[in-house]
C-alpha cells in the first residue's frame, strides 16, 4: 500500500480523488487553507493541514504531489526530498530556471524521483499527434500555428498569486502548450521573439502575448495566448479532457508539412494525391480517429508505479527544465523587446 499526500487541494483535488479511489493507495492527508479545501478534505475523509510543512514532518509517506503556488515549489520539493519522499510537482517545475536546476540537483543528491506534472503527455490525443507527426505522414515539418485564447471566469483572479510575478497565462497555461509542442515535434528551440500586453485587466502580469519560436533546422512556431478574450480556440475547450470546460468542435493547433497539413484536435489531414498537386487541384481530407482518455488519471497511476519501483518518471525534472527554459526566454524577450537566443540554458539578446 503506497502512502501519499497532496499539497494544495485546488488543482490537486483531481489527483486526490484518483488516489482515494485506488485500491493500492492510501491518501494519508492533504494541505490547504480555505473553506473549499476543508470541504474537499471532508469529501475525501482525510485530515487537512493548513501548514504543508507540518504535514510533511508528521506523516510517513512514500510520495507527495505538490500543487502549491509556483513560488512555493522549490521549498516544498526540498522539504519532501529531505524526508526521502518521491515527488510529483505541478508545472512549472519552479518559478525560474535557476530554481529548477537547484531542485533537480537537490532531488538527485537525496536519491528521490522527481516528476513534473506535464500531464498532457499522458493524453491519448497528444500521443496520437506525436505519432502522426513523427511518422512523416505530413512530410517534413515546416511550421506550426498554435492558439490558446479564452475568457476565464472573473473570480479566477481573486487569488493574488495569479496576477503577480510568477502568475499570468504564459506560466500557468502557456507552459502546457510549449511542452506539447516540444513533446510532439521533438524540436529544440534556439531563438524566440515575443511581445505581451496587460490591457485587459491592467495587472502586473500579461493577459495576452504573441510568440515566435525558431528551431535549429529553421522550423518556426507561432503562438498567441490570452486568458481574457471570448474565444473557442484553446486546448481545454477543444480537446474535451476536462469536464469543467464546455467542449467546442474547433482546432487550436495546426501543423504544416511538405506533404500535407494537420489540424488538432480534429485530426483532419489535408494533402494532394497522385499527380494532382497544387492549388488548382482538390485537397484530399483524411481524418484520424482517437479514443479519449483521462490524462490526469493516467499520470496519477504512473506516479504510483514510480513509487512501487516499477518505472521511472515519464516527465523527469530535466524535461520540466527544458520547457521552462523556453518560457523564461519568452519572458526575457518581452522584457528586453529583443530576440533572445537559447544557448544551453544561458540567454543572449540581439
């Protein structure tokens, strides 16, 4: 029986519910402070600690899921590692690249597994997307267009950390899309240029941003993100993996190749057949069918397998670091109003 706790019962509530239902897992405790957290703990019939550090000290655990605000990730990870607990930390791995590197080194020295919560890598649809692109079905990849645009509920911003440094849609939401992009294409991005605005809510962090990424082989990706515009073109609204969002039959990603183009998540591929190549000919449409799954449930099960010693993290700290490096370069480009070059973790502007 694996003994586990969840620190932070907002996003962490989904993990806690999955663990509570597993026959080989004991959900020992959760950490949270507000009334909703207390109600959720009552629903799960587990004790709740207002101070997560007290939970770590008092409970004997095999593993911990950390879904605390980004700024608390480093100290929480290190506290768990000191107790020999294996860790699943929600994305981003940390608020900064430097903190992420320190976290990875800290866990390695204490010989505990560190996994980063990029749960979409467990999505059957994301895995199918990777399979299609790497198969060469659309030929050599030339470019990608990505959108994440929707209007969040106004009450969402009542938590101060979401509108201060370390918050904002780039780190909260955009990091998922960047990780998806890295995972399905296998690309390493070398240059980035980005611009952002905060005109919608006038907070210290961005509420929209436009990003251009360039890989070593010249492949480019264009990305627009905003959490304050009414729009159907966002991963959560289109993919249908989260029941909190109303699913809409639209696409949020487009991949362009030398043999064809592919839209996601509709999985419609467009190409020419035979000698009928070119704009005067009719494009052929092929649609791939993919059965949906629950990525968070798959991720939770994978973490339990790690605790049992049956596997190693699918998303280790190093992968979380690489994705965060791209996000940090985007933010640096915004601040410097310049092209930023990623070069083995150090950044240059020009």
